[in-house]
C-alpha cells in the first residue's frame, strides 16, 4: 500500500503554513537568528511564501514564485555565519513539534532540512551565482525524489 505524500499526511497547506509561522516565531526568539528574520526589508509575505515552498517540497502544489532558484537567490551571498544552520534546524524541528507533526515524519523533515541547509550555505559566500530554473526538490518518505 502506498503512503500518502508527506504534504497530505501532515495536513496539507495549512499544516505547512503553521510550521512556517512557528518556525519564524522561533527564529525571531533566537538571539542569533533574530536579526535576519526581523529585517524590515524582508518580503511582507515571507511566512506564507516559506510555508508554500515547504509544502511544494513535500508534495504540495507548485505555488512558490520562482521555484528553487528564487529560494536560493534570496539566501545567496549572505555570508551565513558558522552555526546558524544548526540553529535554524533546531528551530525547524522544534516548530514541527509545536504544530504537532507526527513523530514518524520528523526524520524525513530533518533529512530534508540538513540537505537544504547545506545547499543554502554553499551559495552563501559573496559572489555566489545561483543557476536559473532549478526545479524545486521533491521529498518523500525515502528522501530526495528529484
């Protein structure tokens, strides 16, 4: 029997919207992550867009404007300090707990976020160039699909 997509399993778009909101709150509360998350020049719909991106990654509809290249471009050349990726991951996993994501999905969420953070950090140095038209990665129960 096939399992539902992670998107469907956790409750679809509303669940990923709640995850993004709780994650954002946790990052704002973090003494080192709060500055970029409180930046007044950020996109006014950052939380909604983040939830849409994560939903798409885990099997939801493709609604994130610009796809994967756009997500990476937002973070490129930001010179992300050492350790921020682990703080971000901790906030992400705690937010999944906050919104009640099932325990059996959390290892998949963690594997995805570790992969995603490594990619974001790779494009973090000044002068990094993000390739155009990168497809948004798709994650299932066994990890990266595409």
